[in-house]
C-alpha cells in the first residue's frame, strides 16, 4: 500500500470544544401556556459531574431539577454543559453575589 493511502493516527482536535450550553426538555414547552409570558419553576436540586473526553476535552455537566409551583405538578430536568473556565466563572459570580446578598441583610433601602 502506498503512503498516500495509509491512514495516520490523528490526535483529537482540541478546537472542537463543545460550547457552554443549556438543554431544556421538550416537555417544558407544553408546561408554558400560550396566553402566559412564562412559567416560574422552583429549583429542587442540583447535581453534576466532571468529565474529560477526547472529543470535547474537560467539561462540567450540571443537572438542575425544577418543579412546578402552585396548582400544577411536574418535574423537569434542565442540563447545563460548561467548559472548565466557564464553570469557574459561574462559581465565582455566584459566590460574589451570595456575599453581596449577605451584606445587604440589615441595610434599609
């Protein structure tokens, strides 16, 4: 076989990183009535895992479980896939906002 036809082993391209994404279940579409601008869902739980794949590299995957409020019942899973730098930025932003919220306690507007 000639060298032109021989397949070389090519390492995974790091340029194929998956973007920072949020995935909503199809069932959530039906939970929002046509005459309503949106729906308020209560955050019930958060969990996730960290991974590292040849195709996407290091990623953080979060699973947020949200539930209906009020008279309706239902539970929906919202998934978030984050690159490592975005996960760290999200964590830092949430920590900073939580600190600010604690400092606001006792202040009169």
